[in-house]
C-alpha cells in the first residue's frame, strides 16, 4: 500500500485510545461538584462556580496549546505527541485524586489541558497518514469513538464513585489512560516522519497553503459549528422540564435526549465520511449544515418531549459527519509539512466555539427565552452553510473535495 502500510492499525489504536481517554476525562462530570465540596467548598453558589471553573480550565489551556503540539508533531513526529499526551494525562489525572484544595484541583485541570490532547493528536495522525480517498471515512470512525467516550464517561462516572469512592475514580482514570500510553507506544507505527518546514512562523505557514481562503473558512466553520451546537446544551434540561410541564424527571429526560443526539452522530459519522470521500467533503459540509439548521428551527417549535427527542436524534445524524468532513477538507488543502500546525488551529477554533457557545446560549435563554436559543443557533448554522456554498461557487475547482 503506497500511502501507508499501517494506517488501518493506527486508526484502531487511535480510536481505542481516544475512547479511553475521553471516558477518563468525562467520567468526573457527574461528581465534580461532590469533589469540590470534599475539598472544602460548602456554599452552593461557590460549589457551582468552582465546578465550572475547574471543568472549563482544561479547555482553556488545550485551546492555547493545540497549535503548539501540532507544530511540534510536524517537526518530531505525531506518534511522539500521542505518547506525550497519554503519559502526561495518566500522571496528572492520578494526581487529581491527591488534590487537597480547590486551587490545586483547578491547577491540575489546567495542567491536564496543557499536557493532554490525545484525541486531537489522533485526528492529526489519522488525517495525515490515511490515504486521502479514505480520510473522511477514517475520521468518521475516529469521531464515533470520541462520541462513544463522551456517552460512556458520564454514565460510568454516575456510579463509579459509589463503588470505589470519588478519589479512587481518578486513579482508575489514570490507569485507563496509562493503558492507552502502553498501546500507543507498542502498537502504533508512524509510517514516516513529516517533512520539516523551512520556516515555522505562522505567517510563513499560511503562505504555504495553496487555498488559504477555503482553509480559513473551514476553520471558521469548525468554530461556529461548535459554537452553535454547544449553545443549546445549557438549556436542554430546562426546555425538557418546560415541555413536561414540571412533572419531574427532567434531568433524566435531558440525558436521554442528549444521548440520542450523540448516538445519531456515532451511526452517521463513518457513513457521511464515506459519502464525502465519494462526492466531495465540501458538499457534505454544506448539506449537513443546511439540514441541521432546519432541524434546529423545528426544535424551536417542538410541542412535546417525544418530538424533541426525534429531532435531536436526526440532528445528531446530520452533524455526525461534519467535523470529519471539515478535517478531511482541510487535510486535502494543506501540505504535509504544516498539516499539524493547521489542524492544531482547527482544534483551537473548536475549543473557542465550545467555550463561547454555552455562554451565548445561557445568556439568550435567560433574557429572551428558551425557544429563541434554538432559532438563533439555527440561523448561525444556516448562515455558515450559505457562506460555505458561496465560497464553493466562487472556486469551482475546489468543490469536489
């Protein structure tokens, strides 16, 4: 196989490693406020505030460092970045179980984002070493593993503390990530080291891109996609409660609805990826954005929980192939010597959307109501779809991929 003899094995190592690290990273979500209380914070408002700070701290440092790790991967190899991420995360996650106060918890969460990034590093390695005509399919498989980790992690975290205790769960998480470190070190094979760029300065990196306008639009699309999808998250539970007329079990219903959306993405990601490899990634991107936007408008008018659940499942299916298609489209337009840097920028753009989206959703929900959150989010996705379509029309030679 001329384009990489080990890419299939690498893909499944990365899927397994990404799943394991995401499970370990998200399993603390259900019991983070409990741990904050154990660290000496007892006022409810302070518990919520410190829980939010500790949770978002990882995304903050990860957004800052993703381009740095991508650039280092371009210079020294992408396998080395995965080894660094898995070992660093295993150590820091275990150390969280030893934290004595909330400031230490926040510091260790910051360090987790600084040293981590296994899933994003896997995306870069898979995108770089998979044959281009299979790239979106492979990235869809990887995306499915990440989404599965996001489902299993909180479910596991819901009962693990009762079995082994809160602090012990961090040691369990560190052990899981250490298994990923062993698998990455022994099983993953990098077919070739990426060629070094002659000039690593950001301006020079951008100058090496044959289609910088399309790449810039794809980066903006990835950020706005996460912004739009995450903006709805803070309002789902309250919206479900409203649709159920305050009859109770709103948190359970919201959890089921969120899981359905993730399940739709898991099922559709490899299929939309394969479709993108066949008909063009930009076509899949614009089509999925239009469908997701229309489904969000429908959700704003949902009359009951059942309809909302069906619409969230369908929207999850529409969104499932978007990030793999965006990553594949970027990969096709970026030289090997700078692919890590540019995909690192894509990861940072996603984190920006992941942080700002919930802030916008919470603000709009508090001041304008819950249904306008869905409408505004839908308009964002539809506007991005129109902009992407216009860019494709302006550059017909790029439309095929």
